[in-house]
C-alpha cells in the first residue's frame, strides 16, 4: 500500500472507531430512556443461584490457573539458574585445564569408621574404556620385590614384599571403582600425583599409609607402612607396560 | 426487587470483577434480553450465555463501573438474544441485507465522501437501524478493539461470519455517507 492509500486507510479506520464510539453513546442513551423500567426488573432467583455457582467455579478455576502460572514461573527460574550455573562451571573448567580432556572430581565420603573414595567423571569428554594394559611403578623401594598379583574382572592388585615381610600393596581399577579404607583416627591429606589430586590417609592405629589417586583411565592406591614420601615417589613413577 | 444475593454481594468488601459486573449490570442485561425475546427463561439463558462469553475477556475491561463497559455488556447480550431469536423463528429473521439498493458504487477511497464528522451519532443510528449487528460489530472491532476471533466468541457467530458482517458494516457506512464528492 503506497503512502497515500495508507493515509486514506488510516483515516477510514479512525472514522470507524469514531462511529463506534458514537454508537456506544447511542446505546447508552437508549438504555437511559428505559432506565426506570430496568430498575423495576426482578431478576429470577434461579439466575442468581446459577450465577453464584458459576462465580464460585470461575474463582476456583482462576486460582488454579494462577497457581499453575506461578509454578511454571518458578520452574523456569530454577531451570534458568541451573543453566547459568552449568554454563559458568563448564566455562570455568575448560579455561582452567585446557590440555586435559576430562575433569575428575574426587569425592571423599567421610563416614564414621570408613571412608569411601571414588573417582567420578566430571564435565568434559569421557573416556572410560579399559585399555587392557596395566600400570607398574617404575620405582620400587630397595629391598622390595613383587611377591604376586591378583586380578578381578576389572582391577589388578600387586604385592611387593621385602625380606622382613613388610609389604607394599599396589592396586588399580577402572574409573568409578569405589575403595573403602579404615579411616578411624586417621589423618587425610591432599596430595598431587603427576598433576592430579590425590588423598593420603595416615592411619595411626595400624601404622599403614594409604595413597589414593587417579589418572585419566584408572584409580590407584598404594598401602604400606613406608613413609608417605616413598609412596608418592612410587605413584609418580607409574608407567604402562 | 433486589435479590438478597445481590445485596449480600454488594456488602462484600472485595468482589471479583465478574461479581461486580453482574451486580452492576445484571438487571440491564436481563431487561435487554427480555425485551428482544419476550420470554423469561430464554432471557435467563441469554444472560448466562453472555456472562460466560464475557468472562474470558474480563482482563480487557479496566473499569466495571463505566459507560463503555455498560454499552459493551448491552451489545453482547443484544447480539446473543438476536441469535437465539433468529434460530427460534427462522421465518422471521431480520432482513438480511437491505443495503444493496442503497449502495451504488462501492469505493474504498474516502476522498469520494464527506465524512460528516458532526453527524457521527446520526450516522451510527442509521447504521444500527439498517442492521443492528452491523453497528455492534463495527463498534466491537474499532471502538473496543476486539479481534475477529474474539468477536466471534462474544456474539456467537463464526469468524468468517464476523469478517463478512464487518465488511458489510463498512460498506454500509460508506453507502450512508452518500457518495458525495468532497468539495462539491
């Protein structure tokens, strides 16, 4: 529609609106003419009763819709909050560790007597395939030799012993394997093994120390009465055969 | 006689909009319906139907106690009553279109007409006399600014029928303007 016709169209639209308003005045004038008769009208009781019932239902329906509307609003706010949180966390994670393809959250669940330690995969690309090659500590303290290995479906445990029958137990299992250790009267310390977060449990009752950590494939632990530094050295020396 | 229920509703501190509408215009609604149908029961039905139709549009009504709302309520009731009247007495349907002989040349160009702005009420009255629902539908569309599907729901006709009647209402109005060229 060109400008000229558009203007004319707008004029007519306004005119129709004006006529509508005039019609409203006419209607009101007609009603006013018979207002005395209207005032004398008796509305049937059945109509009043019908309206009372209808009004109650209408109110209840309105309240129900209002509640649903409020619920929707709250849910969408909660969802938005979660999305924002998720995006912020993802952003933070990827910017902090650009080289790694996975982020692992070490979850230590402190119970009264035992601690359950498990590695959960966090945000990022997951790779949980069992490669099939075991890890071995390249460094083994002097005097200790491998006494034996035991394999379950997924995990492998190696036992080293010295002449005094003092042992070092080294175990590895796939991600999400949960290990339980007696941590009563123990001290837990965060350690770093090859750039990854680990946990050192120094048990006072048994003189054993437990070192727990993981890499991108496995979770590991070493149990021994040796000093924690030696355990850490062993852990840092892991390599695949 | 004011019904006890209405009195009770009138004494409440806060009423819903619907209750306020009924309290304020219940009588005029009933009277309007009764005037057209001349039947108490059908008049009741019309008032009920009108309230049910108006209820979804209550949000659009800013002020219940105002003349514009009063006229709106009357228009809805009147058209609802006319629909029932037409259904009841098919052989007495109000003349459908006495306009054809009046309208000679239909042109959309308002430059052809003098708009007679000082005679708005007369023009509206003439349009209503020609066919009441033309004036009502035109008013609902342009003055109350309801969309066609809303008008359809309010007065109980199809959306297509609303479009047709609206178009005819506009044509009727242009016809009533006389076709006299402006300035001549």
